[in-house]
C-alpha cells in the first residue's frame, strides 16, 4: 500500500502491546492492542512485505469497542468514524516486533484510502460470546401477543453451521416438557396453549408463546409456574432444588431437567432462557453452562434417588400378560402419541383378569405411576411404569 | 501437556477436544510436522506473538469456502499460506481447540502427537480448486 510520507511520525510514538487477537486465521488479521496509559487500539493487518507487517490502528473507547464487537458498527465504518481525529499506520518487524515506520493520517485523508474491506466481519469465538437478549424487543413482543414468552437459546460448538437433532430432542423438547409439567397440561392442551415462533438458526433459538389467563388484581397462575423453569435452570444448590420440588405438585419435570443437565455437560453447550411477562413487563433470565450443570449434577445425584410421577393417559391396550411372574402391560397413548409398557400393580391385577379387555379397539383412561432413576456415575438412567388404574373412556364420560 | 510453551491461561478454559474432519492449507502433499507449525514458532523472538495464545494455535477450517477466503485475503496481503488443501480427521487426542463464527478452528496440539500416524483423507492443489 502506498502511503504519503508527509504523515511520517517518530518511531515508537505509540508503544503498543497486543492484548489479544480478535481474528487470527492463519494470519494475524485483527488485534486489540493497548498503550502504557491503557488506551485501547484496534489494529488491522494491511499487508506483509519483506518480513514486515503493516497495520492500521485507531484508538477505541470501551463503549465503541463493544459496539464494534457486537456488530452494530462494521470495522470499516469504525475506522471511517474513528473517535479520534487520527488513524495510524505502523510497520512492525516480524522477527522481533520492533516498529520500523509510523505514519499518522488525519481521518479525512484516511477515509479515501481505507484498506479494510467493507464486508469484513469480525469472527466471534464461540463460548466467548454471550447471546445478546434484546429485553425491550422481547417485552414488546410479549405485550403485543399478550402471551408469556419463554425464549430459548442454546449455543454450542456443534451447532455452528446447522441444528443437530440432540439440540431439539435432548434440550429443547425437555424444556417444553418441563414447562408442560409445571403448567400441569397434557399434549392435547399444549397444542392449544403453546406455540413456537421466532426460530433462529444461529445456534438454536426459539420463542415459546404461552397463553395465560391474567386477572385484574393478580398475576396469572401461569407466570408463577413458568418462572419455576428459570429457577430450576438457575439452581446451584440443594436448597434451590428443594424449594422448587416442594412448591410443585408433580415431579415429572425432574426427569426432563436431568436430561437437559446431562446434555449440556456432554455437548459443552450453554442454554440461555428468558421469560417475558406481558403484564408486569419484566424479564427474568437463566444461564446454564457446562460448569453450572456439573455443579447441579452432583447435587442431583445426591438428592434425587427416585423421581415419582403419576399421570393420566388416554389410549388403548396393545398387550396384557397376567401369567408372567411380574404381570406386564403395553398401551398406546393417543394424546401423547407414545407407547408405554410396564408392570401391572397388584391392586389392579384381579380386575384386569376379570374384565373383558378388547385389545387395540377400546379406549381407556390409564393412571400410570412412573418411577425414574436418574443416571449416576455408577448406574444408567432407568424408568419403570406401573399401571395403577384403568377405566373405559365411555364409563368415565 | 502441549507441544508448544504456551502463555498463561492458554488454551482458554472453554477450549475442548473435537472429533471432526477439517481442512488446512499446507505446503507438502504428505503429512509433515512442518506444515503444522503455529505462527508464534515462525517468529519466536517477536513478543507480539510469543505472549499471545491464538498465535500458538494451528489453523483449520470446517468449510472449504472460509479456507479459500482466508487464502485469497492472505495472497492480497502478501502472504502465501501453501500450495495444497488437505482434509484430515482431527481426533480428540490431538489437542484442544476453539471454533469461531467463520468455522475457523484454532488447535493447540498436545505434546505427544505422532505426525507419522496422521494421514490426509484428501489433498488437492489449490489451483485445482480455484
């Protein structure tokens, strides 16, 4: 690059030390540097010639730096609208880092020769970045829709170019199940009350819209329950966990919560969630990463030996075996679209033997007790279902 | 633990082991350790690199597109990064790495990596790709 010698300045006019490289892809394209007074400089590699690197630099305030790193100002613009009146060109010897030439260009001259491509984007190293939550935007959206918004954002190195099934199956879906559990709703009700929107493919971001029923005098029952999702994902002690368990009618959410924790650890992912309440216009947030997930996993292993849950399903029998040592059943749930098999509780065994069950044809309401044993360092996870009661759906209605 | 003498807190705590097929620009069409030398080692007396973590990492790319973009920028800046593009399997036992939003991977090699055992899955001259 041809530079005008009339802007030459004394060597070591600026004494600089590299704080970090913001873009180092085979070549050191962009660095953050500082002088002895602590002033920060952005330093862009212009060219390498004869074992000398020529860099262009501007001083930046911390606020401006944040704006640049968050992408609100491009690097090209950042130089064109530099906070100071001057832009520097400094040559450094590659062998020892010593400065060999310094030029100080006035900003109005620099603009005409700015070597930084207009489309240059500063790469962001994953796990260094915190997803930026646009609070006002999220609240406005919640108010506009008059719905509680549960915003879900999962990031991981493995979600760089696309969304992997584990992100949906092992984190997003369990969070939805936790939400359903706290709201005490089944799949059929979920189809009415929940909706997904604002899908972001940069990592995995989804907003879950939740219909609520606020009254004039008090907040909706739903927001109180949904907050527990955030409290749970923020839990870092036995007390945190116990408080949620004690205030919840069932424990079905714990199984899904354990799945989320295990996946965050296994995939070294970070899950950020936020709830926007359209009535109070407030946001509460949670952040779960591998470090916090490891802490709570130890507590879970110590605290939760078994998670018990009793649920109702509508479906039809697929199989009944009362002659086995441990009589068993299998049914398909119509509302949840899952097949569940397990053991038959003694209380219901005689009734089952006496009843004329029409397998695969008649619909029943099943009361199922589920005992879930979370995975520990020595044992794999285990789920056992018990049939406690069943009724013909016609009888019920 | 690492092949290079690294500055403090390097690699960062969030760096992890990966298991992936990645691309790298190299100078030889067989695996030679000299093609996996970090920038800091080329200029060991330069404090601008010696004290910086990323300068001790070796660059790999998840996408051919990003690799070619870097290659072309480097040519424009006066650097020739190599003649070939090699793809190779990066196993967790090779080192720790971080990835950025361009799909660029900085890898800090472990000390005992045996380069003789590495094989390229594919190697092509850069001219063929252009």
